[in-house]
C-alpha cells in the first residue's frame, strides 16, 4: 500500500498544556494504522514551544529527532537532546519536550500500544 502525502496542521497545547506553536503532520489516518500503532506523526516545534509533560499508560511513545535541539523531560529529569537522538517513554512513565534552540525542533512521534 502506498499512501499519499498528508498536509501539516497547526496545533497548540501539545501534551495537554504545551506552550507555543507547533505543526503536526500525521502520516497515517486511523483506518491505515496497524493494530499496535496508534500514532505516526512528524511534529515541528517553534523556538520556545513545548510538548507538556504527560504520562503513557498501556503504550510507549518514541521520539526520533531529525532537526534542532531541546530539553527532554525523562520522568522528571531534564536531558539535553539534539537531531539524531531517539527517546523512549515506556508504559507507566512520563515525558515532555521543550525546544531550547534558535530554530525549529523537528521529530517523528510514534506511539505503540501494549
């Protein structure tokens, strides 16, 4: 199956209470996701923007950073991250992300159920 390009949409309050502006581009719609995959999205955070701290239950979320730098909240511990890094928030853990750079922070967000 080949799926055509999806359009990016503007989003605010990522993670529930995120700050600043972001763009999201979902690569697969609900009907196209495989059973254990609930999200496959590219997120672009403007400088200073955040994905607010949030937990995951019954799933894990992976961020693959492709551009920029920021601070990743790994269960309450701030960890500097940059393009090329991968973060994983396992079931029962909490995470968040802040763009601390001068340019856009771009990453792929993948949520796997189970």
